[in-house]
C-alpha cells in the first residue's frame, strides 16, 4: 500500500479539491496554507484516516505539526501502521 497516495486521495475527497491533490508532493504545506483545511476539515481528515486505515487516533497523538505538510501527515499515518 502506498500511504502517501492514500493520504492524498483522502485530502482530495474530504477537502473537495477536485483532483488538485494529485499535484501535491511530500513538501506541499497544508495547515495554515491550504484554505480548505480548517479545524472542521482536520476532524474530517482524521475520521477518514481512521476509517480507511483501520486505526484510532487519540486526542494526544496529533497536533498541528502532523498536518504541516503532506510528508508529515504521511509519516504520521505510516507510524500508526507500523
């Protein structure tokens, strides 16, 4: 499984990006840069990550740095899957 590809698909779906996530790479900034990623959208992304990957995210496991870039979000997912 390609975790980054799945993360990009989730971002595209939850944020209604209309395929824009296809052009994102590991260094693409997210939180604070992508206007669609507000606090409610973060909750939606976390819920979709939990559903798609079958893990649970506890409140103290995630902070803004996890959503800093596509790479940091992918690394968070990969850490949960390890």
